[in-house]
């Protein structure tokens, strides 16, 4: 079976969609599928991390640099037209750019079934951001693309419920993202490199610094918690100057000396950061999945997430953390209860519990079965 994945960006700074696709493609190749990724890119984007996927037997084609908000490029049509006919299925990731639309049109014309993973972009919170443009795009061509899909993939029940409002058919299924066994990292390596060897209680947020992550709530809660021994590391690239806004907030709350802005880290360094933390903090306004929650639990680090994070229920079910309302008092209490004591047996339990549910190999096997059942809508 030959699967072609199509995505508009593979820069790791764009977070979940890229991380999930690379994990899925590698697992599918190991499961025996012939897997190819076609991706567009903009000038200046970092692609070395993505190119390493070829060592897993995945074929990669990059088209760019692209222009404009839709990421257009004159070679998109040619590259896609050569690759898509003869594929067993085309799997589209994200929604708003030119490459997904062109791939859907060409797949439909060639009678190749295609799957769409909206990556949370059809959820109510996301649709409310630049809502007029998104509604106009759906009317222009997005809804037709969704109606023609052989399957629209949700990664959680909440995402499935919300996205079903955007099209009329019922060809949806819930297939979560996965996680592989995390790399071994040296305990304390992240703290030594980025925090001067600080050995007290450490909170960590990891991902793009974007208003949707609501990290100011953690800063406020840290200030109100009375825990002067606790530090907070914010790890990830900053969007549109949001870091400066958070720095001003930390200064105003008189905790700037205990809030560390580390910048982005990838690969083993990311897992070293998660391993050295005592809690992952994710107070997002909305997360249709949240890969970083899986990554933290996979190294045995408990999480504190908002009740707008889809994986919060899983964390609670496996006794791997707390799922809280967006209430500063609740977050202050959670921070006040953080302990520095490391418990290897408990970390192993969390790792095993997460891999039992979300191992990429199991997710890949699920896709093999689903792909085999797909038929292109007429």
C-alpha cells in the first residue's frame, strides 16, 4: 500500500502537526507501507530535522520557497500531479494552504481516496481567530474539500464533535497521535545547560509561545503560590513578540528572576527538558490533542493542564497529573503542592501507561486497517 502525506510546513517550530506527521510516517514505514511526504516550505524555515525522516525509509519531496498566506508555488501542481496517481491513499495535514487544496483536487480527479487531518483548525476556538477569513475560505473552497474527503480524522472526541459542524457527511473517525519510546537523556542536563544547575522545584512549558497557550496564567499562579523556591522554564519559539509580553508580566508579578525563557529545543534536548521538570504546565485556551502532554508523560513527568486540553482526561485516568479550570486559584494551589522528590518507579509507571495507549506502532496498525477500507466519494 502506497500512502502520500501532504503538509504545508515541516519546520519543527510549528509544533504539533509536524511532530505528529513525522512520527506517523516513520511508524507506517516500519509497518510495511510505502510512505511519501510532499511538503511546501517558506524561505528561512528549518528543515534538517524533517529531512532525517528519510532514514526511516520515508520518501520526502519539498516544494518551495512558497509565497503569500496560502503558501503558493508554481511547482506544486506538477509535483503533486506526478506523485498522486497510483497512490492507495492521500493523507492531508492541516487545511488552509494551497498544497492541501491542490492535492485534494488532483486526488479526487484520479479517484484516489483522501483523508484530511484538520489539526484542530475546525474547532470553535480556532475558527474564532481571524474568523471572517476562515469562514470565507470554507465558502470559497474549503467546505467542498471536506465534503469530498473519504475520511476526516479527529484526534479526540471533542475535536470530532466540533468539526462535524463544518460539513454534512459522517465520514469521520477518531485516531489519536502517538508517541515512541523517548530517548535516554542524562538527568540534570537541561538544568545545567539552561538554568545554571538549579536543583529546586521546576515547572516547564514547552511549545510555541502563543496567546492560545495562556502561559501568563502560570506566571500569575507562581507569584500567588507563595513558593519562592520554585522556578518556571518557558521553552519554545516566540510568535509575534509574545515573549516580550510574558517577560513584562513576570516583571510586574515580581517573579522575573525565577522565570526562564530558554528558546526552542528539539530532538533529545526536548526530552531532556521534559525529564528534568517536576511538572509540565499547559493552561491552554484550547488544545484538540497536545502532543507535549504525551511526551511529558512518556518520560514520567506529571502534567498540569487546563480542562480545554483534550488529553487532560487521559492524564487524570492514568494518575499522571491534574486537569484544572482556567482559574488562577486552582493553578496556584497546584504549584504550591509541587514536590521535587524524584520517584523512578512512578516515572516508569507513567511511561508504560502512555506507551500502552499511544505507541506509534499501534496507531500505524490502525491506519493500515482504515486505509484498506477507504473508497473515494463520488
